[in-house]
């Protein structure tokens, strides 16, 4: 047998040999050279990834070598003055191009990188491969006035769901209360115009390309939703694809796409459902007075919510449930007439003054679908609502409904609302009932609203399943009276859609309940003294 090469380190009495292979020892100068080349390659790669930082550092060294300390101090003072002027003139662009990148880089190095290993391990996102820990990689941090957006490269084999399950853990791991996880880039590519639009469009294709290996962790650094949001200006001509209703966490404006959709608003008592409804009415006010929009309002609470703005509404029912059923039946008639007229012509109705958009607003929908004692009337209302929700969006007969309890027993056609808004709710399961399965896992903690969060809720962004936290504007009673005075609905008696200030059906006359005669509650002597007709004399 051929003897293997190596160094014999132990020989037993028998034939057993323990052999250790010979070690190849590198010279020290070669080890040092390899380390220097490795560090030099890393430094060059870092310079390529951070050209702005490298350029500023080189400029500072050159200025210091040429002019000493004044050569560094004077440019810093001038840059600070220009930055202050820039922020005063255009704060949004200042945050986007100046303060945001600098703050993001600072927080990347001194906040998130220092706690990254510990946070990933304790939140259960660290994996093990070949007996070595493998962590998600923090690539970039972008900051603005209120948010930090962390771009993270997942470990091979992970999915965005793994991050969404521990969203709350990640928020508290970095000392924040609110966080969200996006599987796609949260901001959309900008619209380019001008001579450089073609070149910048090619750049945007690379910047905003689909990257399945990345997730975006959004941490709320400063809660911009704590202050009350003032009402937005009512546009003269409402844009039904973008009605401004609320403020976003990044201080932007969230707009509702109302065209060809139905809206469901779920929230507990005193959670701010009125803020959503009146913000929508205010956004549509310009179209109401011009005849472009007709609001048909149902207020089962006797008009406590909407009676103050009655001049705004083409139809209003607040006291009679029969009147509410008639209103919904007439909405179905309008829908049928438009289907017959528009069939084969268009697929989506375009609102005009001659053919306006009809928006049926229902406050506390459960009073019509679950709590109404008249079974026949309840079935009639449910039938009309089912037809409107399944067929009315395309012909411009829309339903906007608010309710407290989103269970199927209360609202059997909950899934027919494409657009949903979740305000403060009482149970964790109700969040998924309103926004869809998995919404709470993705960060919609509507059941954990603080006391001050009136009008704060979660909505779903267009085209993405991740929820967004917003606060709707607060419309005061004075604002409502001012709207009713400035934007009344046109009163045209010949138009079926413009019958201001009447119920569809008057309140029915209810006969008094028959009462059986009961025995006297007082002695006959005392009753005869108190009852003049009974023979006694009044004193």
C-alpha cells in the first residue's frame, strides 16, 4: 500500500497511522500585500457607490491644502446660507435633494447599522447556512420629514411575508411605534417632460425596475398625523379619479379614486366616520352646485349626521325606513335606465350635467341590513343594495357606506366594495374583514388606535396590497353650514335626480296601540277627589 503524503504525528504499536497533511505557509509579505489589495478594492468600490461623499471629501482636502481653515469654513457658511434659502423657497425639493439624503446617510451609519445584527436576530429574520449566520443586508436609507425608508436585500429563500409578519417587532426594535413593509418600491416613477424626458425615462426604467429580492421597510420617525387636518379646498370641478380627503404619513395628500367604485368605511363609535363622509362631500361640493354630481343621502339616525347639510343633497331620507327603501329602489331604476341607454356604447359612465354621477351615501348601514325589525322591508333594501353594488359602478350609480360592525351577518355583501377604509376598530379580526385577509399582518393595526386618533385610518394603495395610514380632514359644523350655503344642489322639479328637501315616502301614520283596561291604582275615595268627571269637586 502506498503511504500517503504528510507528517506522521502518532504511531501506534499496530498498523494505525495518524497523518496530518503538510501546511502551506504563506510568506508574511504576501499576506500583507493581499490584505492591502483587498482593502484597496473595497475602498474603490465604496467610492464608486458614494461619489457625492467622495467628491466633497476631496474638495475639502484640496481647499484646506490651498487656503487653510478659511478655505473650509467659508464654503460651509455659504452652503448653509444657500440651504436655508432653498428650504424657505421650496421645502419639498429641499428635503428630496438635500436634507433627505444627508439625514438618511447619517441614520444609516449611526442608527440602523449599529443595531442591525441584533434586530434581525431577535426578530427571527437571521438564517443559518453552513453553520454561519446569514442576515438580510441593509442597502440604503432614505429619509424625509417624517419617514425612514430602508431598502433591504432579503436572504435567499425569504419572502416579503416573513418581514410582514414581524412588522410590529421591527418597529419597536428600532424605537418606533409604526412600520410598514412594501414588497415593491413605495414611490412611483415621476412623470418626465421636456427635452430630457427620453433620457430621464431610460434612467427611471433602471431605478424603478422590478427587484423581487428587495423589500422596503418604512419606519414612522415623526407621527405627522397627530395634528388635526384642516379641510381641503373644494375644487370648482372635482376630479373623480383623485379627490383630496386625507393627509398621509409622509405629509402628502391622499386622494380617493371614486369613479367606477364603491366605498366601504368601517369604524367603531367615535372613530371619525363623519370626517371621511364630510371630507368626501366637501371634495364633491363644486360638482354638486354645477349639477355634475347628485348626492342621495340616507341617514338612519334621524338626520343627526347629515340634516345640517340638507341643501347639498338632491335626495335625503332620515326618518322613514320606507322612504329609504324607495330611495334605493329609485337608484336601481336610474341604474337600469342607464344600462339600457349606454349598452354597446361605453363601458364606464362619464359624468355630465345632463347625466350626472349619482352617489348614494349611507350612514350606519347596519341599521338597514341587520337591525331593521321589518323583515320584508329589510329584504327589499338588501335586494336593492345588492343590485347597486354589483352593477351600479359602471353606470355612475355609486354607493358610499359606513358601518360599525363589518361581520358577514351584518353586511352580507361586504366583498362587493372594491375600495375600503378602516378607522379605529374594536377587534383584531375586524381589520381583515374591512381591508381584506392579511391586512393586519401587513401593518394595518386599526384595532390599536390611541384615543386622540379620531379620523385616523388605513387605506389600500392603488395597485399594491400594503396598507397606508392616513388622517382625514375634520369638517366642523360651521364648515358644513358654509358648504350648504355656498354649494346648494340645483332644485329642478322636472329632474328625477334633483328633488331637494323631501322624503320619498312620508312617515306612515301609526295607530295607537290598544291598551287593556287595568284596575285602579288608587283607592276609590282618593280617585274621586282627583278626577272631576268622577263626581268629585276640584279644589
